[in-house]
């Protein structure tokens, strides 16, 4: 092993080639090129094969990273794929969009001094190769089971659960209010981070595996939760969180100020060839405009980089804390800066100015005060420090809260937490309604794709346990 691995001293870290910013600004294609085979093997060989691999500990899926790195270094890609897909339903998606700097790579032991192994890029390379070589096959369960499971939500949590349940032979039906499969993977996250074909080939794989989809079907409106419970042996709620947080400031209702997800959805739909009213009218198109994005998370980063690609005149990101305290990935900030985005740190909107539509954001400087109960420094306004920033389009990216789930499903008994997320028993992943489980953002609050996959897998396991126990109990009663 030592011969091939442990190359981190002599081989520097190398990400796949990144396209120049001047080229990236003009299209929505992914920014990284694929690794060449030798490069992937060379980078995988930098791993020091730790006895206690912190990369694996800090991956929410506990992927067997050192082993698939070693197999990649040895050119045994089919085995690397087997291993990597055993713990992750969408390795090529996580490899592209996980914030690796905060998860696996941020905890790689060689990070201190030699820079981390490029785990995400190798993970993506392994599964992209598997797709190219036809190793990714539809599921044919060893035996079919008669029980059917209804899943509400075709985002990563619902899709991961569907795949796991189908592997066990259950009949799986997914309901989604959108017209396409993927949840935020298709309508939230832009193409330059995750090309839509990557999501669509996963959808096809599930369809070929005989998972059925009911699209344009909103549970609570087109079908009731009670109907679903009667139709299916178990139901999984994986509906995500979509209520955009708003800003309380004078002028916030002016035309030209829009929620971030409306903007990103319009851009993604446009890219997929749909006619989108907000885009056609220009209201949600940044072309030729001075754009100000408010927020410092992943959604804000996606907005600024989309605006650049749409041909905005200028793009500014206003965030009330500083660079080190922002929730978004540092890697994304770097990409955005390279592409020409200006970050206005320690600034918050005080008012939106304009007559018929927004013309300026009045922003105030912020000083970070004493840490609060959560340990984060509290932002405090500096008196008389305001400036007016020119803006024709303002995008509000302040995060998301759950919708009113009891009202959505007309189930006043459904247990929710103080934050409005669904309350589950974490051991069983079941809500307080018998046979109704929940997973993903609707349980955690706005989180990450990799956590949604983890929850979807766990929920599938618990649903299987629940149905098996129920069947055994029924059997016992029948025998008595
Ligand atoms: P979702 O992906 O939100 O899917 C929920 C699905 O449920 C949707 O398709 C919705 O239409 C459907 N639904 C809701 N209500 C109903 C109903 N009543 N009936 C039927 N269907 C319903 N995470 C990362 O790891 N990396 C990133 O780079 C990243 N970037 C992001 C960028 C943006 C702009 C946003 C908003 C989020 C980003 N995230 C990122 C977070 C990530 O997308 C989410 O954590 C993840 O998608 C949650 O998965 P989910 O399956 O729980 O929900
Ligand atoms: Fe890293 Fe995400 Fe892959 Fe885990 S799933 S190894 S955190 S990129
Ligand atoms: Fe390899 Fe880094 Fe993981 Fe150690 S922490 S096993 S060096 S990838």
C-alpha cells in the first residue's frame, strides 16, 4: 500500500481544472472540468490511509473514503464505485455540491500543512465514470413486496428513500407539487454548480427501477394526507422548507425587490427551456441591471453568480457579518469574487428607496458586538454610517422557514416543533401519526443535500423495520 499511497508530501493538491472566470461569466456550464484518469489516481494516492479517518467521521454519510481513494489510486474504479455507492445514493451530486471545506476535506488530517485530499472531486469522478461505462443499473429487487410506500416530495431526501425502499422490493410512489423531479436540485441550485442532466439521469434510473411519480400533485390540495395514509402502508413526508424569511424595512414592497428562490427558479426554468412570465417580462432577469443581493448563505451565493451570468451591470452582496462569520462556503465566495461580485461585508439594509420601483438600497455599517447565547457576535448598527447603493434589482436571500404543515395537510394533530419543523422520534423517524415518517429539511430546517440523503436512507430503514414488525405481529395474531 505504502508504495502507491501516502503521496501527499511529493504531490501537491490539484483540483480539476477550473475554467477561467472570463469564460464562466458567459455561460451556465459547470465551472470545473473532469479529472483525467491519471490525475484522479494521482490525487487519490495523496491519502495517508489514516487509522482513524476524520474525513469519514465528518461525512454525514460516513462514506468509506480511504478505501475508495485507495481503489481509485490502483485503477480499480468498478470496485471504487461499488463501495462509494453503497453508502451514498448520489455520490456524483455530493461530490459536486457538498461544502467539502466544512465536512470531509476540512477534516482531512493532511489539510494542516499539505492541503486536503480532493475527496469530493474524486467521488464525482468515480461515479461519473460509472455512468459513462454503464455500471449504474436500474434496480431489480431480489423479491417484490406487496406493500406500497407513498413519499411526499421528490427532493434528495425523498429520492434517496425511494431508492432504498425499492431495493428492498417495496412499491414506491412519489408525489410532488412541482412539474419536475429533484426539488431544490432542479429548481434551486443553478446549473453552474450542478448540471440538470445529472439530476435527470437519476430520475430516469428511478423510473426504470419502477418507482412511480405523480407530478403536479400537491398533497393537501390534489390529494389529502388521509387518502395517502389509506392508499399506502407507510407515508414519508420530505417536503423541504420554502417560506422565505423577509426583511422588515421601509420600502421593502417596492417593485424590483424579489425573493431569492423566485429568481433562481425562474433562471433554472428558463435554462430548461420553459417560458417563465417573470423572466419574459424582465422582472426576474438581471441583464443590464445593478443587482444587490442581501444575505450570506448558499442561496445568496447562487443569486450573485447567476446575476453575473445573466449580464448584470454590477453585482453586490450585502452581508451583516464579516467573511469569516458567513454561513456560505468560502469556496463559493472565492468563485464569486473571481467572477466579479463585490462583497460589502458588515452592512445591512436600512431602507429601500425609489418611487415606482426600487432605485437604491440604503445600507448601514455594522459593528460585531459581544457573542450571544449561540456564541456568535451580535451585529450592531453604527449610527450615521449609512450609504445609498444603486439598485435596479434587489434579491432577498435571508433563509427559509417551514410552511404551516398542519394547515398544508389539514392534519391539526400532526406534531410540529417551535420552529415549525416536523417533530419526529429520532429513533423511529416517525411523526406522532402512526405510519407517517419525515426526513430532510422539513425535519432539520434548511440544511444540506448530503444530510437529506442521510435522512432519506435512515427513514427507509425505519419504514422497513416498522412494516416488518407490523407484519410479524399480524402473523402472530393470525396464528393464535
Ligand atoms: P427539497 O429539495 O426542498 O425537496 C422538497 C420537495 O417537496 C420539492 O420538490 C417540493 O416541490 C415538494 N413539496 C413540498 N410540499 C409539497 C406538497 N404539499 N405536496 C407535494 N410536494 C411537495 N445544499 C448543499 O448541500 N449544497 C449546495 O450547494 C446547496 N445549495 C443550495 C442553493 C439553494 C438556492 C438552496 C435553496 C438550497 C441549497 N442547498 C444546498 C440546500 C439543499 O438544496 C437542501 O438542503 C435539500 O435540497 C433538502 O432536500 P429535501 O429533499 O429535504 O427538500
Ligand atoms: Fe465529502 Fe459530501 Fe462526499 Fe461525504 S458525501 S465524502 S461530505 S463530498
Ligand atoms: Fe485520507 Fe485525509 Fe481521510 Fe486521512 S483524513 S484517510 S489522509 S482523506
